[in-house]
C-alpha cells in the first residue's frame, strides 16, 4: 500500500476539516479546483480525468459516482497527466497508478479517525455508513489499512481479525 496515497488523503482532510461523513465528493472536488462533467461514456469507460476536468459517466448510482469522483480526485492529487479508467476491466493486475488512486480514494471516503470508531461493524454496514460500494469498504479495511491502523484495531478489539 502506498504511503503517499494515505498522506494525500490525510492532507486533503486537513485542508477541509469541515467535511462530514459521508464525504460530499462533488463539493470536495470543486474545492480542490476540479470541475465535474457528466458524460454519456460508452462501457467500459466510467471516469476520465484530464487536467482539472473530471468526466463521470452519466446514469451511475450515487455510491459508484462518489467512488469514481474520489478515484479521479486521487489521480489529481497523486499523478501528473490524464487518466482514463476502465474500472471493471482492471480487476486482474491493476497498474500502480490505479492501485494508488484506489487506496487514496478509500482513505478520502473512509478516513482513519472516523473508521476507528466504527471498525467493528460488518463490511456491509461500513459501506452503508460511509455510503461507498461494499467492495471498497472491504478493500479499505483489508488491503488499504495502514500498519498503524491494523495494530490499533488489534489492540482495541482482541477478537478483530485484521489480515
């Protein structure tokens, strides 16, 4: 897991301390200088980031839309250039930048401090609480958890099995 992805998400939360859970991704992206555009992309394209523009496929559900905006904003914070996301096509071995953006997006949408207070919830309930796709909630507590978080969760909840 990329420490830079976690740091960028933390920095973002520090710049915007008034954010509530669930994070208003449209407001946050605009506050960071990005402009959102809904676009009738053809499958499998769901999100494109070019410069300060974030294109999001029209017709997405609110959770997926928030997730993709967070993912594009993460690219904006982490990487130079333009990114095109074929979200469903990158399930096997995602490229490094996609994995970093996904980790950053998970930390933007599910910040460590807030997650610590609800970590004992089942994954589906965490997804509801943070208003994110269930798979992203699962990744956040397993693949994208920092070592500090895992240690803290294990100490606080002896029966919490963090991989």
